[in-house]
């Protein structure tokens, strides 16, 4: 007759705890990336406002009138503000 095994594994509760930790980490990372994207967009908007304020009035009027055609949509790799 063999002796009963004395090895004890982590068990089901350890798996459940690890699973919930992994899900919590995923949710935190997703939230962090969303906030960083918003901060990046806000910083770009502030830089554009500063650049627009530094331009001479003639260029500002032409750009505001839409004559340049630049900035009609999101740049490559960027999302529109309402998609965030």
C-alpha cells in the first residue's frame, strides 16, 4: 500500500483570485490608455491654439475661412474627438 500524497496545489480559489487580478489589471490599463489619449489630444489642441495666436492676423483669417484645406479631418493615426 502506498502512502497518501502530501503535495498540495494552489487549487481553484488561487486560480479565481489570479483571474480577478488579471481582469482588474486589464481594466486599469485600458482606463490609463484612454486618459493618456485624452491628455495627448488636449495638449495638441493647446499647442494649436498657441500657434494660432502667434500667427499674424492675415494667416489667421485665411485659415479660419477654410481656404487652406488643412485640418479638415483627423490626421493619420488619430481619432475624432467624438470617438473617444
